[in-house]
C-alpha cells in the first residue's frame, strides 16, 4: 500500500490522518508548519453583522478577544470550524464545506463581516459582502522536517503555501514516484513539476481530498 504523507499543521494533521486510516490508508503526519497566535486588537462588535471564520485556527488561537465578539453570528468554512465556534460559545448562522467562495455566495449580500484570518489569507475580491480581515494567527515553517523515504508516497497538499514549501524541500530528481493530491487547483499549481502525478480534489474539503487520495492509492504505481 502506498504511504500517505499529511503535511498540514496540527491538530488538523492528526485529524486528517485519522480520517485516512478509517479509509484503510497508510497515513502519517509530517507537519511542515506550526500555528501560533498573533496579537490583535478587537474592533467594535457593533460595526459588524457577523464573523467570518475560514479556519478553526482562528478560534483555537484567537485568545481572550473572542469573548468580546460572541454576539456576532458566525459564518464558517468547514464543519470543523463550525464545531470549534460552537464550542467557544458562538452561534453559527451558516457553514459550508465547499470553500469560502461558495459560502459567501450562499449568504446575504451587503453583510458587514469581520474575518478573523491567518497571516497567509485569501478572501475573494468580488465578494458581495463588506469584509474586513484581521490577522489572529500565523503558520510558521517548522525547522528540521524529516520527510523520510518519499519513494511512491502520496503527498497531501492542503494549501498553496504548503505546496510551495513541499516543492522547496523535495529535489527534482526525487519527485518522479511521488503523487500529489491537492485540496484545490491553486494548491496543485504551487507544487511545480516533476511529480509522478498532480491532481486536485473535486471540492476544497478534507473529505474530497481523501477520496482523491484513496483513488490514487488504489492505482497501480510505485510502492
């Protein structure tokens, strides 16, 4: 069975590994980044109609300032983000599992949304809502990452930044047996070339990415 390399930061890495193993995949976590909080100033709650959360990391690392915003309904990308918000005492007005663009397209235009974001953030420029982003956390590159034996692995790429980092870590001559499973087209583009294959998931969700990974593992190829 092909080994599956999960490169996203913890605790998401372990969650993905557990989901992969539930599918019978031989998955291991080798995070390329560590998530850490960023000091941020809490704006006036009354200036916004809702809180946009595109990652559970905003809740995990948002700190005490989150308490001043609990009166705002949450619009969350992903079930894990929605669950983290509920556990932190927020009401979730809506959540979607197909990316921030689909979520924003499904909710009322004109809303004033506060986006608690990561330092490496992306919000659609053509959103119908008025979105103000504040950085509440960042992903820092881990030093001394040991990727182990990469021959025949399927590497899961959860973001364009992870794709670029993986490309930088793996020499061109070592890529020919490695299959890339990316969560989006942008993440797939970021890994560059020379790989055995590069495929993007049908939708930007962990479940779609793991479904793609399972298909790649079931294909004949390097072991």
